[in-house]
């Protein structure tokens, strides 16, 4: 599972840089470029809840295999369109949307596999190892590789991701897990009741409730800024395609720093205080990027933000996996996903509109102001995060 996760994360990192660059090469309309972020963020919002129900009903390993096979088919079609010279901005957005839909089902089911393999006491280590692969390959190595391959030709980064997804399919097919899902003799489940049970449990649990609501609110502002990041690096920082990939890589280096310091930090700082510090860092990140035109200053900001993102993400996943009963892992995870992407989708639309009317720095000013307000409102609630189950 670890090998599969690392390989597919490398492919996702390659595509993370290549996707926005592809749309930017086909059009310079800021709103259309913001849509390239939207098509990545909208599918989890639309399909995340059903993906959670499916993960709690069915064989989770098979879900991962089928979803990744669908993703491979979409990538093969996208490569074929580019090779024949028939790709348009519309067909590119459609292909990226279909790829994201397949990822929703694969990612939700994959998150539920770790608690099936690892005891609660070892989840911190397991998630840290999975997170290290995400940082080093998805954020650190993948984006510059994707940008470099894109410079050689539009087709190469997507062909590379196709090969890595296929390798991931082979590896997951080798995993053996305990039986899971509805058995033939079980009563037929009711999807609405199952969804209500997932929502109800999430919002009754103080720590998990605070986590999902906080990330919902802060992703409004984050989504607004990051939806136009490719234009920001080109127009405000004066960087090309490779420079855009390198900025993402610097964030990955910051994540590695966060990986190394995570154990020490969580031994010294309570989780509530850690969340407060993290949201202060996120708020100041938007301010710093709005003000600077220097790639060096922006690089330093991305470094600190990358460390914050890893620490936040690992804490959130571990608290949720420890607290959630096994039979609810998929549904509670899907509620968390809905909160993540609802914020990103709304934020990306705001970012595209602001950038079209007021320039690429405007979404970052909006993100700073909104984050500062939200931080004040959420300040007391952040202490609800608990260390135990």
C-alpha cells in the first residue's frame, strides 16, 4: 500500500503542475484558468458523500482498483487527443473533471485502508510515512518534473501519470485485507440513512466537528488565492512554467521540515494551540504573497506554509482516524472531504472573478482579510481539539 501510495502521489504531483499549465497554454482568460482548479475541487464536493457510503458498504480494495482503472482510461484518452492535435480547452477541462471524479472514489477508499491494517497506537507513524511520500513525491519531486516534462511537450506529464497510475493498480491488487462491506445475507442498506448517520456522528464529536468546520471556513480563502497561483507566479513574480513548479516544490521542502519536527512539536504544544499557530501562519501567508514581487521572499513564505500544511494535515487525519469507529470511516471521511472542497470550490470562483477584475494579487488580499476575520471567530473553538479518543 505504501509503494502504491508513493507512486500514485508522484503521478498526482506531476499532474498538479501540468494541469494548470495545460489550461494556461490553451487560454489566458483568468476565469477559465480558475476553472482548472474548480474542476479538480468540484468532484469531491459532488461525489464525496456517495464515495464514503460506498467505502463503508463494499470491498474497499476493489473500489481503489476500479477507480484507478477509470482514471487510467481518462488519462489515455487525454494523451490521445493531445497526440492527434484535437485537444481544446473545453475537452481538456472535461478530461480533468473526469479524472478528478475517479480520484474521489480512489482517495476515499484508500484513506480507510490504513486503520484496517494498523492499530490505533501506530496510526501516527503510518500516517507520517504516508504523508512523507505525499510531500516528497506529490509536492517536492512531482511538480518540477511535471513542469519540466510539460516544457518538452504537452503530452509527456500526462503519459507519465498514466504509467504511474497503472503501476499503483498492480500494487494494490497484491494487498490482502480482512473482510469488509455488506454481506449477501445482510439487509439492503438505505443510502440516505447511512449518510445521516455519518453526518450525525461527525457533528456530535467535538474534536472532529471543529476540524471539519475549521477547514471548511479556511478553504474559502485558501481556494480564492491558490486558484490563480499559476498566474500569480507568472505575472507578479515573473516566473515561467518551471518557476511555478519550483514554488510548489519549495512548499514540499517545508513539508519535509514539518515531518522532521512533527513529533517534537506535538510533545511540546497542545493540539489546540498548534491549530491556532497554524491558522495564524496561514493568514500571514496570504498577506506576504499579496505584498511581495520577489521570488525569493515568496519562496520563503511557501517554505513556512508547507511545514504548516503538513502538520495540520497529519494532525487532522490522525485525530479523525483514532476517533471514528471502523464502520463509519468512509462516511466521516467523506464529510471531511465535503467540507474541504466546498470551501475550495466557492473560493476558486471568488478568486477567478477578483483576478479578472482587479489583478492577480486581489485574491490574496481577499484571503488575508477573510482569514483574519475567521481566525478571530474560531479562536475559542480551536481549543476543543483533544489528545485522546
